[in-house]
C-alpha cells in the first residue's frame, strides 16, 4: 500500500508543494523524489512518510504522453483530409 510504503508514481504533499516519487532504492530504504520546482532529492522512506501527506497515484505516465501526442496527430490528419 502506498500510504504505508511509498511506490514509484506516488504523489505526496510537503509544505504545500507536490512531491512525486521517481525511484525506490531498497538498500538503504530510500526514495528519490522530485518537487514541483523540478529539484530532486533522496529521502529515507520513513522521512517521506513522516514529513509528507499521501495524495495518491500519478495519473500520467510517459506512455500516456506519447499516446496523447499520437491521438492529436491523427486528429489533425483527419481534419486535413476533410
């Protein structure tokens, strides 16, 4: 469960800023996180859990972004054919 154990793709809130979990390292138990201002840092997972509020899973992925780009390209092609 993400609230008890951070996972890649989780979104947390720390001091009013969104924090996105980018990578989990098992030894030592750490999480690489990115902040809204695009800075990154590494935190112990227990620090992340204590200092942040769990928001949920990120809805976007790189795969989704390329899918949107392809859909937009197809829509433009369909409009030009009409």
